[in-house]
C-alpha cells in the first residue's frame, strides 16, 4: 500500500451522516497505544480548509455530478453542527443517461446529466494511523454508492501505483459492506484465510474464485476489482 494517502468520502446519489477520528500510533511497536490525533467534527467541518470538494467528472463513469462547496451548500447537500455532519445528494431531480458507443478501458463511456452529489477529500496525507468513522446512516439501494476510502493517487503517481484502500463501501444492490484494496499486479493476499485471519468472507471474481489478489488486472478478477472482503450485512 502506498506511503502517502489522503482520506476521501465519495457519495453517488445518497445521504450520509458521519464523524471521523484519526488516531496516531506512538512509535512502531504494536503494543504502543493509539492517541487521538485528529477529530473531524464541528460546525466548521466544511470551511476549515481540511477538505477539498472534488467537482470533476465521475472517474467510475457513473451518472453523477459532483459539485463544489458553494453549490452543495446552496442545494442543502451538506451541513454541519457541533456533533454531526451531513453529506447528501440531490433527491428531487431526475438524471438521464445516453450510451455513447465509445468504449474505453473498463467499459463504455456514458453521457449523462446526473443528480448533484458530494465527494470530499482530505488536504492532509497520512502514512500510518487508525481511522475511525461513525455513521448514523449509510444508504442502500438502486444506484447508490457511499464509500469511505484512502487513495495515494497524485500527479506523479497514477492509480493504483500507491494503492487504494476502500474501508467501507456499498454499491447498488449489495447486501453487505465491502472492504477492498486495489494495487498493481504484484499483491497476492491469498494466504489470508476466511474465519482465521479475518471475520468476513472473500468476495468472488468473474469466474467464481476468491477475490484474494489485489492487482486490478488480475486474470480471473473483474476489471479493477482488487481483493475484496465482505463485511456484515
């Protein structure tokens, strides 16, 4: 996994209420306790300069219009109080999509006018720590994709050379959360056994095998799948 990663929260049309704490270890020894290093909560959550609003096209080619702070605020898609943060999506408009007939790596490009949604990314980067998120509500259902993840991509390091760790995500009709790592090809974690090394279960690849190789182009996985562990439903 990459050495410099930022925390990101992305939301395809849905709502999420949350807080985030970052605990930093005291040295390298595993027995050393963690101490609270950051607590991202409060009325200034969106105006403190700790987060960047991503307002580019959806990298996963979804029918979503990520928006900036001003638009998100005016549309009521974000709010913050002393003990809660709300991040949501446009729940009144109707999106429309058209197939372009142009195929790129990963699938067909789709031209769409999607609903407004919010994706924020931390300004600070981390190379270690324990990251804890508390959620009052994480949506499920058709067309939603709430996620909390870490990503090392920058101008000099294209995805996924520094790795991506999806801590919590749930897309579309999934009935369980997924935790996934995306890396270059040289990352085999098949030695990790279900029920022994982790409490969940491996997701499955495109031919039904365990998704226990993190490389995004691994031969028996879905394109870009990575190594996915299924969590509680």
